[in-house]
């Protein structure tokens, strides 16, 4: 398997993370998982980090020659 195909797969995973954390942040849902308290602030930070990762993966997989 080529590196660009792997990057495309993980770009899909990153999109799901952006949508999930974005929905949780927008709804203001608070929960705890494995001792980590996910609140609106943490989910917003996660969205920003995942968007950066997503943009890097998109650049590598589709834009870069």
C-alpha cells in the first residue's frame, strides 16, 4: 500500500473526529472517559488539533505531487 492511500484513510478518520468533537462541543455535552473529563473546552481544542491534522493529511494525500 502506498503512503498516499494510507493518508487518505486517516484523513477520513480525522474527518470523523472533527465532526464528533465539533458536535459534542456545540451541544455542550460533558462526560468522563478513562478519567478524562470531556467538556466544551477540551472538545473545542480537539477540533482545532484534528482540523490541523486533517489539512496536513489532505495536502499530503491529494495536493502534493
